[in-house]
């Protein structure tokens, strides 16, 4: 029996590495996903990310066939702090919808993760 498109989407996993793009100056930063939810995404990276800055988050999804497909989501950096030899940050998604982000929405619906993103696990959102 063939699985439909929706079932295949629900078997998709988030690829742990992602890319941040800053529209105003074309800067790109590689990062690793630490948490993801309907509100946004938590990540770790090796560069400080300015709080309040708009960012395009390029998220990869690993299909059941081991193919990586990407979706981009616009967000705003809500907090960033040092951790170890790098940085951790929270990005709040803007205008997340199933028409433009079918893989992300299916993943979130299937996995029902935490709030994600912007909640700094140590205290309140802040910047070092």
C-alpha cells in the first residue's frame, strides 16, 4: 500500500545543521539545531548573533529516502548568549504556515516539541 504525501512528510526528520542568512548584508552563519517548536528554533553556533535582527533560517529535512530538502523561515533573534566556546541563541519564527512550510509544520505536528526558540533555558531572555 502506497503512503500518501502527508504520511511521507510526517516521517521527515529535521537535519541538525542549518544556515542563517541576514538579508541586509548577505552574511551567512552555520549553526546546529538545539530545540525547535511552533514558536521558533534554538541553536548553537560559533558567532554572536545580534538580538533583534531579522534572519532567514534555512532548515534541512531528511526524508525517509535520506534526501535533504530545505525550507526557509523568516525569524527574529530574541536572545543570544555565550556557552562554552561558542554561542546559543533563540529565534522566533514569523508567519509560519503550512502552505509555505509543509515539512516543518508536519514535523512539528508529529513531534509536538517544546515551545522551542526563544525561551532561554537559564533564565529570562537576555544578551551577554
